[in-house]
């Protein structure tokens, strides 16, 4: 039996905290972690691990373990007609954990895909492209994200969404201090970009 703390996180053997919540639907699996190097031609897990070490989030001797099968986020919200709607991200999350106090996610976004539209009320979010190409809508601004760029930070209370074109993307997401909050308070769904 898993031990769950009062914030809704479970401890793994590595002592990293893994969110336990109703936002995840693990049965919608498209690719496995073993396919990532084939898709991008590089060791995505190692690149992600090295970036977290460079950022000082993961200790130098730290090792990341990706989920073999990704998890997909599903949210419910109420539309303008008062109906309950299901919002599902196209992102496939191979890492979703807490390291110290920071929420850390890493996701694969297939070609011509998009994440759910959302904002953060109490935590900021940083995106770092590990491989591929993506576009991040941040409010009214559209930012072309690529692996050569430093991370971009999304301000509080700013609607945003990540999209891909013809090429896939693998993105590292860091939310400083998010581990201090229950997992269901990390994102608030929005409708700015009219995702159905």
C-alpha cells in the first residue's frame, strides 16, 4: 500500500514525491519511453536529467526514472452554458514528480498537438525545450521555443498553452515551490484559445 501525505503525494523508493490525484488518466498511452530516442535521435531521459542538474534542481549524482508508459492529464471544467466538460491534454507525461519543493514534469507532445489551456494562480511555470520544436502561447504573445533557448517563464494568472506543428517536442516543465501545494491546485483550466 502506498503512503500518501496530507498534500496528496506518494513517496517512491527513490524518495521523490509522486502526485496522487484525480487529474491523471494513465490508460491513454500512445508511445513508451523506449521510443523517445528513436523519435528524437538522442537520449531524452539523459538530456532531461542533465538539464535538471544544470538548473540545480537534481543533485549531480541524481538519476531520473521516466514512466515507461506516459500519463495523460484530464480535467473537468464548466463551459459557458453551465455544462461539465472534459478537457484532455495531448501531452504525454513521462515524468511528473516533486524534487525538494519544485514540481517537475517532462512531456512528449506529438506533431500537430496541444496541451490544455490553463493558468496558474499561485505558482509560476518554466518551460525548457529538450528536443524538437514547439510554440507557447503566453497571453497574447506567441513564442517559438527550441532547444537552443533558455527556459521561458509564464507569469502568474496568465493563460498559456503549448502547441506543435509538423515536428514533435519534448519539454521540461519546472514549477518552483509547487510541491508545497496539493496537486489539484497546480493548474486552472481556461478557454482563451478556444480548445474544444
